[in-house]
């Protein structure tokens, strides 16, 4: 983003922050309704977005399967955590 002019950076920053706020709001609502475990909604949102935003670095359809399959696996990790049940 640092290569952009100040006006465009400000616009993108505002859009990014608005999107993040929307994701945090959904997570907060899910926590209030008991759909998600209680926690820090900002950290949960940032973690989820980091996974999504970095997939271009590691995703390989021949090795990892379809995008839908990967999304299901990622959601399973977020939904269930890593603890053995």
C-alpha cells in the first residue's frame, strides 16, 4: 500500500477497516447468540482473515483439493478448534 498516493491509501484503509468492522460484528453477534465460543472478536476476525488472505501463497489445487474443500477444512478448524474431542 505504501506505493499508493496518500488519497488512495486513505480510501483503501477506510474500506479495509469497514470490512474488518463488519466481520468483527458478525463474530460478536455469534458469540452473543452462543454460536461461537467467547473470546476476543478482533483477534478471531484477524486470524480468520489472515488465513484467507495468505492462501494464495500455499494453495495448490493438485495437492490441497478444491477451494470449496479447503474452505470446509478451514471452517472446521475455526469451528472446532484443535483440541481433541
